[in-house]
């Protein structure tokens, strides 16, 4: 379902050098003709609009195609506790370079305690690949059709996240993050993880059918990253479809490096950042290192603001917010 075509490169050094067809336009045309021949009522207008949008956009999407292995050293520096999954991404990039294949990555599960940076890792990989990221938060799911769509016969029905990402997006191999997959709760009527059994298998994902659009979609190139705190809540057949990486909290020294990198990133992102000291002080890093990575940015923003209110451009440890009483700090590797 692919054809060759050279197009401009992405910003991170992974050129998009192929186009791939993510659906068959003739399938959509037949569906649309049947709907019109049957004299569809107004309730089916959303379905008609969906099929028409597919035809208007066309079936071809960009597929990331690496011409070489990008410099990932900054990612290893910013994500010191994610060495194993970063190595896995590098292996897949190496396999697809100098070939006609677009980039494919075996679905991965990032398993670890809250706050260690699992979702942040996924965003960094999406930025590296240049395909963007779609987030599916399973903890807030109220219906099982978020991934696979809901039947067009239901009021308020619409396509699922996979369909939307591939049809409305620009890429055949986008990053889709299923966040907190262990928080998905099945009910007697619908298993919210049911569609993953086929989506995580390359062969069956080639003909994924969204329950709303009812047209086969090629989702075999999707780069799946899932996150979880506890693997015991994940069905074994789904675990077996993924590479599982146990993410440990960063060591104290690694936590200091993460805090220092965040300090530098915030300075670069804001015009006012250039007025602050180039490097944070040791006692500030020491205090930040006790926080989970996801909390460090909030703490730093508070500290920058407190320093500015005090007419200073150097952070002090007292500028950082105090940890609420009774709240446990993140544990560290020894």
C-alpha cells in the first residue's frame, strides 16, 4: 500500500521520503454511493460528511523514512532513566535506513511509578520523528469506543482516535500514546482495550475497521507507546504484543541532571530567561532532585517568579515551593 516519493525532511533529521496509502478510496466511494442510493436521512449526515472528507483529503500520507541515525545524545542526556527504550528506537531507525521501508517501531510499554516522565518520553520521541503525537488517556475514558469509534447508529457517534489520527493527520506512521493503559476499566458491554488486540499486530492492523466509518484503514505503521503503573491490570495477550520496559526513578545524580536541563530549557523558552544566571546553584539542584521529573518544571516556574518578585535573577533554594505536608517524595535508585 505504498509508493516512493521524495519530500522535504523533518526538523529532527529523519526525512520523509515515502508516501503510503492509508485507505482505499474505492471502498469509501462505494459506501458513499450506497448511502445516497438508500436515501439517507439527516441522522446519517455525519457519516456522509466523514466519507466525503476522506475523499477530499485523499488516501496518501507521509511516512517517516530515515536516511541515517539521528543524533540522540541530547535525549539520552535529558532522559537518563529511559536508556533501554531509547536504544530500542535507535535499533528500529537503524533497520529502516538505507532501505525502502518506512520507520516501524515495535509497540512498547513504559512501566513505572507516576511522575517518572513516561508521557514526556513519548512526546520527545514524537518530536524526534517529526510525526506529532496523539494522546489517549485511558484513566479518563468513559466509553470503550475512544480508540475504535462508535457505531454510526448511535446518537452522537463519531470515529475513534486511530481513524482521526490517520485520516485527519498528515502521517501514516504517527505516534499514538495510550496513557495509563492499566487504568482502563472494562464493563459488561465493552472492553476498552479490545481494539488493541488487532491494532498491536502488524498483519491485522493493516485492515483496521473503525466502528463508525466502517472502512478498512491501514494502521500497521502506527508507532504505539503505552504507559502503565502496574502491569497486573493489563491482559497477558496485550502484554505479549509489546516490548516492556521497566522505568525506574532517576538516581540522585540523574535527577540533578534532569533538573539542570529543565532549568536551561525554561531559560531558552522565555525572553526573560536570558536575564537569569546561566546555571542553577547547587542547593537549588539538590532540592529539585527530590521531586518527580513532572513536578520539577512547576517548581522551577514558581522559583523564577519568586526570585523576580524579590528583584533577583538568581534562584535560591527558598524560592522553590515547599513539599506539602504528608506528601511523599519520589524514590530514587541506589
